[in-house]
C-alpha cells in the first residue's frame, strides 16, 4: 500500500501583491509517508481546475498588453494527435517570432463541436491602421498556416485563420479569463490523443513579483471582511485572492505609517 505525503498548511506568514491579485504564503510542513510507487497519471480528459487558475492569474497580472488575436483552425480533415497539433503550433510561433521580432504571446487550445482542435494566440504586436497593410498581414498568416497544415483545401486557405484587433487595453485579459472559466470547449474528444498543455506563453508574459509584506491570518481576514468571496471562519483563506491587490496595497501603506522607525512630522 502506498502512503502519500500529507501537507499541513500552517499559519499565514506573508502575502505577495501582484498587479490585480494577491498570493498567500504559509509556513507549511510536509509530512512524508512511507515510500511507495507513485500513482500512474491518467490520460488528460479536460483542462484542470489548477491549470485554469494558473492561466487566470497570469492573464490578470501580466504587464504585457496584448493588441492582436490570431485564431488557427483546421479543415474538414484534422489531426487527432496532440503532438502533431503542437508541432504545427510551434512551427507557426517560430515563424511569428521571426516575422514580428520576438513578440510576447499567450495561446490557448480549444475543441470545436465537430471535435477539431483550434488555437487562439494573443500577441502584443499591433495591426496597422492602413487597410492594405492589414490585408497583407491576413494573407501572410493564412498562407503560412495553410502551408504548415498542408491540407490542400482551398476553403481552408480562405477561412482557416482569423486576425483581429484587440480594441480595449484589458480586452485580452478579459478574453483569457472567459476562456479559463468556460469549460464546454475544454473537454478532450474521445478519439483525441496526447492533448498535452491547453495553454502556454512566452517567458516575459509571466507576472513578476510586485510587493511582499509580512502579515498574519487575522490581519488578512480583516482586510477581506467585506470582500464578496471572503471565506468563513472554518475555511482556509484561498491561496490566490483574485482582484484584491488594491486592498492589500492600502494595508501595506498603513503598515509603513505605523512603523515606529518612521517619524511623523505632520501637524496633528
């Protein structure tokens, strides 16, 4: 019998404040069980909750401003092997990095009702305001994807790609969050194999640390007291607190003011 390690979450010791969200850190302890054979991983059947949460966090806190979305689809005959789909995607991204001088990007995989995979790619490169130049970009993307897939289907050449401008500064983040919480197109079709990752990004898209402050659980709960998703007394404070960054920034400002090493020279 295999005894899996257990983890005692321990007390809250600090929070990490990002652009919009907050990550809670605890002084946890890992209790090792008896050594045994690690459980075998099953085939991936859908986008997991943890993966969706990681995607939502990155989309919500990245400093990259995405300006264009590219959609890549397959013709009536499409691959059912994720390794081939990822090879096609990697070839397209390699071409895009060369043509667009190494853009920042974030991509997601979905499945259409017919079972065909399709990919959305958010890019920080902007489309030209000149119509002729935009049409030239549309044609280049269509020709490249058509060549990578090698379908020989003229309809796929005309309708296999879509390039559109992201008009609002937070439009890409909103789209990514909608993707993360919309589950119906994340279920892997029965005959699809080797799905692999559902999303990925260039390294510079991942959010960087903004501010770390020491804090205890009582203080965290007091900050969250009127928050819509405040956990009750019997529930652990969530590891990621979405949309709470400003609350904790205000608290960190109060902490600095209350620091006894700071001399307040203001008139009472």
